[in-house]
C-alpha cells in the first residue's frame, strides 16, 4: 500500500470494524451535544427529503417528483437555470421540469435538488479571511465536478452520487464555523502556523474533525449511505468499509482541486497524488489510472473548475 506524503498525512481514524476509542467516542458525543444545545442545527428542506425518498423508489413516477418540486418556485427556477447553463451544456433549451427530468434523469435531478437546497441552507457569502464561504463552496463544487470527471474517465459505476459527495465532503467545516466558531478559528490558525492538515488541527483543538461531524450531519439529513461514508473517510479512503471507490474518487478530486486552486502546490502534483492510498484503491478498479498523465489531466480539469464556479453562482444566487 502506498504511503501518504508528509504534507497530507492525517491522524489515524477508527475504521468501521474498529470502534472509536472510549475517549474519542466521549468527545464526539460531547461535541454533538454542544452543537444540538446551541439550536438551529441545519436541516434539509422537506422538499429535498421527499424528492430523495421518491428517487430511491423504483416504482416512483416522474409526475410525483415534478409535483413536489413545483411547490417551490424558487427551486424550480434554479433547477431550470442550472440545467440550461454551460454546466450541463445541453444541445437544446430545457423549458420545463418534466423535460429536465427526462433529459437529466431522476437520479441527477435528485442530486441537483440536494445540492441547491444545501447551498440555500449554507449561503455562499464571503466571510472572514480565514473562512470565506463562497471560496469554500467554489472548492467544494470543484471537488464535486472533478469527482464526476474522474468517475467517468475510469468508467466507475458510482450511480451518479460522486458530484454530491464531492460537494459535501467538507460540510462539517461549516457546522464548526457556525456552531463552534472560536474553536474552529483556533484550529484554522493552528493549521496555518504549524502547517498541519485541517484534520490534525481540528482534532488537536476540538478533539473531533470535520469528517466526523460532516458524516453525522449527512446521516441526520438521511443522505445515501455511500455519501455518508465518503464524507466520513475522505481523508482516509482505505478505511471506508463499503464504498471505498467513491471515497477514493472524492479524495483524489479534493487533492486535484486544492492544487488547481493553489498554483504553489502544482509542482508536487504528480508525486502527491500517486503516493496517496486513494490511487491504489482506484487502480484496483481500473488499472488505466496507472498510465494517466497526471499533469496533463490536471490541465484538462481547469475548465471544470470554471464550470464549478458557474454552478455555485447559478445555484446560490
């Protein structure tokens, strides 16, 4: 198994088969209780939960989903705006929800509803110099878009959830920023000062990390288990018990996105990616990744970053 390079090495996290150490479990419980006690835990709108439930039922008719979405004119308008944008690049204009459902498919429309409602729940507005939500969502959407490209390039059957998993992989950071602001800012500053990963810094300051909290929130939201697992283990995809390919795709997409948005990291791109455990996981799924020209592939992904920015603009305005 390849080792993780020093600048992306993370503290060991428990696997699904190895339970949390007692002290870690206690601290995680304390943090959850602290967040819940603060009130206003973000919840997905009922419409997103209804659409998700219907989309997962093979007996659902298209008219049922259209009827629910039409109850929210703002959501309907955003779906049509995104569907007709360069993000999808459709050859003809999509005039209605019915047409969007036929062209995009039920699963993709469900992903779109989830992403738009999450952005509404956590508005993409500029924040402090340490945590700018618009920059956060640009990175997250970039990760989702690149995850989609990687899955397509490697012919992986991930059932269309890779964009949503990528978009939400760091959602625990927003929960920290919103409910444990001072501690989170201390972790951000510690990571910057000592060149620690976000996971290492968060665990040193708060005893838990954003992957744990993000996966907890995604469970509260009743998101698919594959997405919950990808969020939980995106820093350690080899520990993902059932959905390691999706988790590995999100991991590599995260690394690609960080390097594309930070040109100072690009010289180390090839070495950092091929030494990451996610690379080994995906090589087992499709050996073609071994012959991938990483630097050239990264250059090809530049336009996907722009598409991600466009998605955030259209879905959140």
